[in-house]
């Protein structure tokens, strides 16, 4: 094999934030997710022999990948099979800005970047159906029975309204929203949080079903607020959603503290985002300066990392 002109390709995916509706989306209710412009890049290079993998999580041969990442092996094997290529002769190098286990969709983004990279490498066109099928293999391993919102949102450049039984529809935002994200630094466990909600739903079905219905209402109102550019209204809905997530017992003291601090700093609203019990909060600010002000307050307190961006410009304008 001549490796002088080595073949190379990349696949890219971005992170995501669930704006409203996490957990209820598992019960076939709608939720809204937005793109978060942290990126993950998978670079594929021609090499000799077995498929090898390098990332900050694992370096080595694909077939000895650790158990928690086994879904990726399945996803890569299937992608090669669909491209009708033998599983060999490629090194995959992953670089990522997305912290792991913080409800930011890092696992779905990794699988999406890999699949896109493999199809680019073999010059094959990739349909959305194929992408979801392949990323679904990795996600099922990582989360058990995911609703699918993570993989839909990391593959979409627009905010989406997602419902398992219906699919994803893009939402066109009429005015920019200024978003602050703060990381507690604590790794959340989505599978455990989802199981916890399931358990309390079995014990107190009426109460939990009522909370689920209330969150569904919040999501539908949030959709209108996004479409009409009502940042203030959307902020109130975020805070209301956080209260409901607390009732579902998926928040924790650090998330609650950061939410309270953001609101004290004048945020239009704030809530945990993703599975909860660790991970990140999301807050809405009036404008760019206000977003940076809130982010600084959170960072001076317990937040390990903060980011600010506008969902229209698609760039992170403050990170600390
Ligand atoms: O992967 P996370 O932590 O963003 O959680 C996904 C959202 C949940 O609704 C909690 C789970 C799911 O499968 O939708």
C-alpha cells in the first residue's frame, strides 16, 4: 500500500442543550433542544492493519475499546459495512471541546462526527436516516433506551422541537437569545436519572403524570416564545421547568445553587439542562454584556466552566 499520499477525511458535530422538556421526552412528550457551538472533530487517516483510535478517553485498537465505549465499536463496524469496506487500514483521531457526562450530548456528537468522517473518507453520501441508525447503535449502548433527542439535536444546525412519536421539526428563531451555560464540574448519570423518574412514577403515578403534563405545557409555550422572540417569556418558562425537574428529583444542590445565582444576577430564567444530578445549567440573559456578567458571577462561585453564546451568531463569545 502506498501511504505517501495518505487519504484523510474529517467528520464534525456540535454539542446540544436541552432548552425545555428533558425527561418528559422519554414519555413521548415534546422537548426543545438547541445547538451549542462546542465542536467535536473525528479525523480519519489511512494506515496499515487494524482500526486504531485515539482520543482523550481511549487510545488503542478499536477491538479493545473499553466497555462503556463498546457502542462506538458497533457503530463504526456497521458504518464500514454500509460503506462496503473492510474494517481495516484507518486511524481515527478524535479531538473535542465538549465536556463528557454534562448533558451536552458528547456521546451523540462523538458518534455523529465519526459516522460523518467515515462516510467522507469513503466518499459516500450519508442520508439522515442512515446517520440516525448508526448513531442510535452507539447511543443505545451509552444510555439504554434514549429518546433520540440528543442525536437529532447534535445533527441539526437549528433549534428543534422533538417528540419521539413524531420526530424533529426545526424552529426558526426570530430574535437572538443570549445563553449562558455553566458547568458544575460534576458528572451526571443520565441512565440513573431516567431510572429514578421511572421509579417515582411507579410509586406515585398521579403526581408524576401531573408534573409531566405541566412540563409538556411549558414546552408548548416555550415554542411560541421562541417563534415570537419573547426572551422574557422564555426565561420564565425555563425557571418554571427547573422547579418541575426539582419535583422529579433530578436536580441537586449545586445545580439549584447555580440556577439561583443566575436569577439573582438578573437572568431572565435558568434551569438544569440534560439528565441532571450533575452536569450543567443554562440561563437566558438580556444581551451580550448581561450574559458575560451572569457568567462571571457563576464562575466566581462554584461553576467550573462557563460559556456565553447567541443562538443566532452560532459563536461562543465568552468562555472562562
Ligand atoms: O444525555 P442528556 O443528559 O442530555 O439527557 C438526555 C435527555 C433525557 O431526556 C434525560 C434522556 C433522553 O433519553 O431523552
